C-alpha cells in the first residue's frame, strides 16, 4: 500500500480491526495488507459488518477469507467514485417514458383496430394504459433493489431506464452497485427484493388488465394479412384468468400486455445465472458451487433457443456479462433458514412466471365449414323439368377474413346450375360465385340445379368445388331422376 506514512496507516487500520477481532499477525506486501484474526464464530457476522461500515467511512474495503485454518482480513482501498448527479437518470427516465408511450400508442391503435397510430388519443391512452403501468413495475423492481442495498449499507445508484422501440418501448432498467456485496445474506436479500417488488405491482395490473380485456370493446381477434404474434401467458397469469375470464380470440388490453411483460421480466431476472437477480440469490445460498447452476442455465437457454430464438439473446448476454458471480466480502458465513426460505420463494416465483416459449407466431387460417340447411342430404329424387334448390350455410372457422370461390361442375348435357348468395337475386347468377366472409361470420348460399324435361332416368353426380386462400373442398350431389 503506497502512502507517505505507511506505518501509521497500518496502525490506524489495525486499531479499527482490533476493536472487533483479536489480531495475532500482520503481513504487508507492496500491494496488500493482510490481518490475521481469531474471531468468535457467534459474533463473526455482526462484528465484520460493523468493521466493514467503519472502514468504509475511512476509504477502505475489508475482505474476509479463510485459508489453511486461518481467518484473514485483506484490506483494499475503496475506488474513487465519480458522481455525476442524477441528471442522466432523469433524462433516461423521460426518454423511456416517451418511447414506452409511443409503444403504447401503437398497442392501443392495434387493440382498437384503427389504422392511424399518430393521434393524440392513441398517445394519451398509450401512456395511461401501457407506459405508466410498465414503468411503474420496472421502477418498483429497481427501487426495491435500491432500498435493500441501502438497508445493507451498500451504496447504489438510482434506476437507469433503457429506452427501446415498439412493441415494448424499453429494455428495462437497472441500478449500479457502487460497492461489493457485504455477505451472502445481503446477496439473497438484495437479489430477491426486486422481483418481489415488481411482482407486488404486476399482480394487481394483471387483474386490472384482464378486467379491461373482458369488458373492452375490441373489434375482434382477427389476424391481419401478415399473420400475427401471440403471447403465451405464464402459470400465474393463467391462475388469475380463472377469476377474471377473458373471451377466446380477443386481443389483450395494453395494460394486460404490460402486466405480462412485468411477469416475463421477473422470470428472466430470477434465472440463476451470472449477475442476474437469480444469480445473486444462487450465489448467496450455494456459495462458489452456484457457478455450476449458472453453467446449466446457459445450456438450457441455448437448448430452448431452438424453440424460441429470444433465449439465445439472453444466453449470449449473460455469457458476456460473466457466468461466475463475484464473491461477497464475507464469503465464509452461512445463510440462515430465513434466507433459505426466501430462496424457495424465489424458486416458486420463477416457476410461476416462466414460460419456455413466451411468443408464438399465428399463421393465417382460411378454414371454413359448409352445412346443408335444406335439404339436409346431398342425395335427392327429382323428376324431369324440376328445379332442385340446395340451401347451405358457410361458416368462417379461421382466424381472418375469408375469400371464397364456388363453382358447380360435371353438369350433364342440357342441365344448368346457378349459385348465389341467399340475400341476393339469382337473376344474373351463373354456375360460379366469388364472395368474402368476415372473421367469425357466416353466409347463406343457394344453389339451383335445373333438370331438363329430356332428362333420362338414373343417377347424376354434380360436384360443387369450393376453395379459399388455403383450403379446398368438394361436395358431391347425387340427383336421381325418376320417371
């Protein structure tokens, strides 16, 4: 340690340490100071925490180690922290609010099925129903980390929000830890504080979002011409849907989507890897062995990326940030039963908020069904000169609008057929019909087959060929001509 009066500095440090632990040896090198102590195991945690706080005010950081049956306190100088005030936090807060408001406007316009996004109403409701709920969850998550850090005497910054583009408008938020973690208990407490804080806000937002979805006035759950992206709700989300059921096939209200994002962020943060919240908790509970859990998490994420590519991004990010969690200053003391219970709670929260495939692609489905109304059979008996009328209903069973083509084929010589929508006239109808059916709607179709007077006795098969954008269907009508 370089100082104008090294001896006096060492004596000052020894004096402080001596108030908490008996000292039996001191070793000094050109870049380190090691104090050998004989601690009382019953008061080790409390005394070291008091020592850490006192040395911190003097500009030092103590590291408690145990090697070869000896307890050693290594002393390092506290790095100088350049404080820039909170103006960066404030600017990022404003920018992220604007970006999430824009994302909210986009979601609100999509929810209300309107084409124009850039309207005052969309931005107002996008802020109210999406930006504010989402930022409240993220802010509470980081604020709880901040408060837990302050409780354990660890200096931390205020939250930094990260803006992004729609559909989320943000990559989340984080706080900067300006000091090492003091011990394994603090790792657990600080790690779990954020997810619990975010969850406390997310749960009422889930209920509110489901209520707004169930009682909303959405146009439909129709899939657009380019297909759609659907979210897979978490087990906890599904549980609350039991109390606030949502009609099938409708779009989620932006607040419900914001709550879903909050639960997803909670699950990602609780992954037991690196320096994620789950990594803090795992390091606190398992010590150095937590690195194996971190490695396993990365492997699982890479495997799951074959089913959802987003996990590859998180796996690479965690890998780049470091798989091994730094040790706390006191890595010797074990965690108590209270922290073990907190670890179980964190695991339960992870299981309730995690989904292997959070987003799925919904392809266009142009399916339809045809049901005969009158007669109810495709086989009929007729006499020459008779007109046979078939009435049928066509249901759009797909997930978007339906464009259909009907054509009557295989007509016997001198027979004729026309097909038209039942609410229209058959005056100018032909044997071909082209029409659209909106999402979840139906159409009534009438087909008339004229049997000529010259028709001979026997069975004739007439085919109605139908086709949509992706589906074809043929119906055979058997006409038995009697004398």
